C-alpha cells in the first residue's frame, strides 16, 4: 500500500524524517598510516619508478642499436631476428605498463614510444642525407671524368 499523496504547504503535510545516524567506524574502513609507513611506501614507489625508467632506457638503447645494425636482412640469423622481435615486444609491454600507471599522465607510454620513433626517423633522415650527398659527389666526379678529352687522359 502506498502513502496517500501529500501536498506541500497544506496542513496535512508532514515532511518525512531524514535518515540521520552515525557512520560506523571500524578498522576496515579507517585508514591510518604512520609517517614511517608513508615514507616506506614513497620510497618503494620511487624505487619502482626508477627501475622502470632504467628498463625503458635500456630497451630504447637496445632498439637504437638494432636500428643502427647494418646487417642485410638476408644475412640475419634466426637468433638475430628473434632478438629484434623480443625487443619490440618488450618495448610494447613497457609502454602498456606506463600507460596503465595511474601516477603517470594519460598516454605517457605511447608518447615515450612515439618519441623513440621520432628519434629513429631523424636518424634515418640523417643517414639518407649523407647517402644523397655522397651520391651527388660521385655523380659529379663521374661527369667530370666523362667530359675529359681523350688527349688529356
């Protein structure tokens, strides 16, 4: 059975009582940490973050070494190809871990990997520029040798 409709501002209106009470406090929902516990957790957090940064730096250096490798694809061993693949998987996992870290800004793992790829692109650009310059020098030298008269040779 429902309550009859009560109209405010009429003589029959009596506001319902508001649930008032005291929150139950117990050890489960009461969080109290000492200064020492806080400092220990902060120290563990910083240690974990430093270890993660070292790991990511090491992986980035390993990746850049792979990029600078001059071995032709057909000359790479199965082991070398496997190492390349493992490095890529480790980098992707590191990015995921950073992305899932609530203490990091959103997408920082992705941004770190994008920055690494930017460095690779710039390194490839520099290498391409060097090759283009050397090719232009060789063409210039070749043209100069072709235009030398026979009696000068």
